[in-house]
C-alpha cells in the first residue's frame, strides 16, 4: 500500500523586508566617547549614549524605523542632497537643494560637559529661498526593545525607559505621531534653528 503524499499547505508570500541601506551612505559623527551614523537621507540610524558600549537608542541600522531613528530632511520628494565634513572636523554638513530653496543641516556631537552631559546637536540653516522640512524622532532604548515614557517639561521632551533617559530640545514644537515626536516646518534664507 502506497502512502498518500503529504498535502501542500497553501502559503502566502512573506512580506519583503525593506531594502537594506548601504553602509557607504552613512557618515560618522563622534564626541570620542560615543558616535552616531547619519544616513545621506538625513536619518541618524545608530546612536549609543553615553558611551560606545552602551545599548543603542537609535538602532534602525539593524532593523527598521521601529528600532529607533531621528530623521531630519527636506519634504520635497525630489530634493537633491550633498554632504561634506567641515575641514579638519567631524562636523557633518548636509545640504538640501529643492526647487524653492536650499538649506543645510549641521550634525555634530560636542565633547561631554563637566557634568557629563552627552549631546547630539542638529542645526538647520536656511541658505536660499524656502525649504520645507520634516523631523521624526523615534526613541527606542535597548536596540529598539523599549518604548520610552515621554513627557514635556519646560519646553523639552523627556523620554525615560528603565535606567535610560534623554532630554530633547527643539527649535520647533514637536507633536506625538504614532509613538514618535514629529514636526513639519519651513526654514527661509538667513533663518536657523537648533535641535
């Protein structure tokens, strides 16, 4: 007696993962105590604070946006981007060119203060015309495993999860969207704001 062949179970195709970002599209900024990787599209996709050996609070480099990232980019779909390090520094300058204008985002990590404060600084400057931008800050401690409790205190955002905490100040009001702090804003020639 021949046994019946096993019946095939219908399967739905697995959803495709997002295409991996190429490592050559990242630039490094550092305070010598820690470092961040900034993608050419304006997203900090890797950051460990306060030291290199700390668990990452932005880890989308290893997964996707749900693992934490900080995007700051032009909203125009066909914006052109150029990047460079300021001479002799680890200060990254990203320039966004749109049909309506040009703006720069300067990213750096200063040396820790005497109090031990570690920072990532992002400064937006309008160069020409008007540029519409969007920022999305999705903090996820411990490599994306912990969603922090977020509250506003004295105009800043405080995010806490277990022993980890950060304080965020922004040059524009941030609103909560899907467990992220976001803003859409415009910068004109001569205008600047810090994050």
